[in-house]
């Protein structure tokens, strides 16, 4: 995609002083655009979408602000303004879908309809007409002149089709609501595809994952676990015991086998099984391997910690990560008021979202943004709300090869997180 429009553009700095004001053109590319003045000698300015912090339009103007606090106002596109808006949002949304990890699996179907998104307080976030893209594990809303966004099926707590008024209602784990309507003649096909994708997701989790690891358990029991854990979300030991006590015991053994983390972390392992979480997911990178991780809630220390255990290849009985030290990542339970024991669930949700959506990559959960400058997570760490909050609450990382060193580093982290 490469299109251009004549317009006027103005650039001002963080103190609102205008430093460029000229007639020229915008040339839109796949991952950004170039603004340049009239005349062959004007090279212009190339702006990547990854540099844009805020982007919106008002009346006949397009306004955006970069992360370096430069402000641009595009105007005077005249009769071509509407088409300019469509083209620039089309390119921007293609960028957003990749940069914010919205696509999960293969594209399965595409529809058109209306959407309405509400916060957990029933406040309207946005609404409009959009393309509705169904991937194997996510639903994407791609409006014509608004930013695209996604709902990952792993974080859908409830969904239903209203057969009377022909709409889909989705409620996510964080309490937000999405309503998809006005699908016209495609409503029944859309419903069929959605049901097939969600049903197929659970079938795949059980048959291609959990059944391989826990062959001795009935598929019905594993399906109950799949509804809770989906593609690797952490589930509390307490919830697992409600499903099946023997399964919960076997999962704990499976998580810690071939790892000495249980011994290393015994002094900080919570005694309350509602504060211990386990997650299991098929490892897409290594055939026959599982991703296993734990999460501990430590309200008395104002901390939540997680660890992704060494990968173990079931086929061939091979420890892929043999020799690597035990690692654990610690995060403060941030709150304006109250006590940590009442506020930790948001932190668990942030960790679950970050790990599952980013395919269990640890770097974006804690590394300095300068270290991630050229990584695929560069834009995500700036724009995904749950990831930004999680990173802001990071306290420290333990990486130790023996119990004594592990405990020493843990004590250092505890002192940093202590409530004042």
C-alpha cells in the first residue's frame, strides 16, 4: 500500500511552539507515512506508526502526538479528507493488529457489522461499524476510522447469542462488555463460526494437550480444567481441587518434575492453596514439550511472583533447559487503599494476560524499554494497559543455582516491596 494526498501539516513541540507549518503531501506506507513540503528538494519526515502515542481526528483535521511529545496537525485535504482518513486508519490498523498481538492463530472468517464496547462500570468506551475478523483464538474488531482492538478467547468469561434481537454479547475477565450486532444475513453463519471456534479450542486443549499429559483422567474432568485454564492461564490449586483432588495432585507433580524450584522456593510457598496457581500450555516452539508455570500470591509481603519452569520434552525424556538457574519474577500489589489480600486478583489477571497473549515471553514483563528497543514487543510495552501496569509494578528477579542464594535474593526483593 502506498497512496498520497495533498494537504497542509503543522508540527509543534512539547511546549506547543510551532516549528513547521507548510503545504505539502502525505505518503502512506504499510508501517507509517512521510510528510513533506512542496518542492523536489524537500525530503520530508518519515514517521513510523510505532512512534505514535496518540492518534485521533476532529472535524477536518487529523491529529497525532509522538512518544517524544511532538504534535502534528494534518488539514486542508478538502474533498479527499474522508478517503485520507480511511486509508491512514487502514494502514494504522494493520500495524496495530501485529504490534499488539491481536491475531491469535489462523484467520477463519470475516464479517461486517456494528459493535459497542462498555467498561465494567457500564460506561461506553466506543462504538461504530467495523470488519469483524475471527481467528482461531481471538476476535478482532477493525473499524474504518477508529483503532482496531481484539478479544482473546482465553479471557472470555461469558458469551451468548440473543436469538430475538440477533446480537452477540461477550463479557471478558476484566468485566468489559462487547456487543456485536447488525450482521444481517451473516448472523447465523457468524454464530456457527464462533461456536465452532470456541468449542474447537477446548477440544484441541484436551485432546492435543491435557490428554497427553494426564492420560489416566477422564476427558470430562480434563474439559472442566480446560474451561478454567484454556491455553495456559494460571488456575489456583484450590479451584483445581474442586474439579478433582487427584488431578490437582497430579498437576502439581507434573509442574515440578525435573525442576528443583519447589525445593528452592519452599520458604516462600504460600500455605493457602488459593494463593498457589499453576498453568500448563503446549509449547508451540518445541514439539512434544509443555510450558509449565507457577504463580504465588504473598499478601503478607505485598507481592505476587511467577516462574516459568524449564521445558521438558516428554518424547525422548529430554530436559531442553537443563542447567539453567531457577528464576522467579516479583511484582508489587499496587493499591490506593485497602490491604494486599483483597487486591491481588488484578495482578494475577495482568500476569495471565501478559504471558498468554505474548506466548510466555518473559522479557516484555520486566526488561527496561531500552533493551527492548528493537524487539517485537517495543510498541506493546507502551500501549497494552495490562502490560504497562505489570511492568510498573516489577520489583525484582531471582536467578539462582542453589537454595541459599535463592533465599538471599528473595530477602532482598522482600525488603523492596515492603509496605511503608
